[in-house]
């Protein structure tokens, strides 16, 4: 019988050794956090439940294929998968919108009058590429806190526990990450307001 206070890292190892209950403990441990995050993005509990199930199917498949990289932490990795699946869902809805034919429905309202602006798309890709590059250039501790906070939606208390530092240290690392990013953005004259 596995103990519920075993680390995520150890639970992953146990699951990979064939102990199915380790995965159950991981899911139970992070279910509320992951589900709440998904609901906050999609604003639909039923859709969130579907995406949540997809998340853990992807987690299981990745673990079984041996593609999980212990370099990152388990929860931020799961949150990143959740975020990506929500984005995929939004893209699918945009490509295949549902049509409500009631009321003043006019089929011609569905025809796009303009092609998407390729220039805006290129600008957006440039900005996100620049930001990712700037983030990757941060010192490791600052980069880790920034990613946990913004991509993993973790509180500073959780970040402090996960990185084994005080809350003040976690806050300081975040502060320095933002200062360093701001400095790099100014030096390189990256315009984040183009889009």
C-alpha cells in the first residue's frame, strides 16, 4: 500500500514499475487544482470534465511510452498539458463552429468577409517567439519560478514548497525574473504592443 504523502516523483516511479494505485494517488492529489484551472478557462463543467479526462489519458500514454522528462515537476507538466488541450479545444471550435439556426438566422452571416490578416499572425508569432527566447535566457531559478507561476498557475507557497525555498525567496526570484525580462525587452526594443 502506497502512502499518500509520497512525493510526485516517487509516485511516477512506482507507477512506471506497475503500481496502478500510484497513478490514482497522483490524480486524486491534483484533481481539484487541474479541474478548477480547466473550468476557469472553458467556463463549462461538462467540457472541463471531458478535457480533464483527456489530460490524464495523455499523462498515462506519455508515462507508458517513457517520454516523461523528470527535469520538470509533475504538476506544472500536467498543467501545461491541460492548457494545451484547452487551446486545442478552442481551435477546434473556431474551425468547426456550432450554428444556432433560430431567430434571425441568416446563412450569409457565416461567410467571412475578410481573410485572416497574415501580417497580424506573423507579428503575433514574432512576439511570442521573442518572449519565449527571453524567458529561456533567464537564470534557471528565475525561469523555473516564472514558469510555475504563469504556466502552472501555482501559488508562491506551492512554488516555495516545490523548489524547497522560502516564500520570500520564491517572490524574490519572480521579481528578478520580471526585472531581467523588462531590461532585456528594453535593450532589444521588443515591442509587445504590436498585436
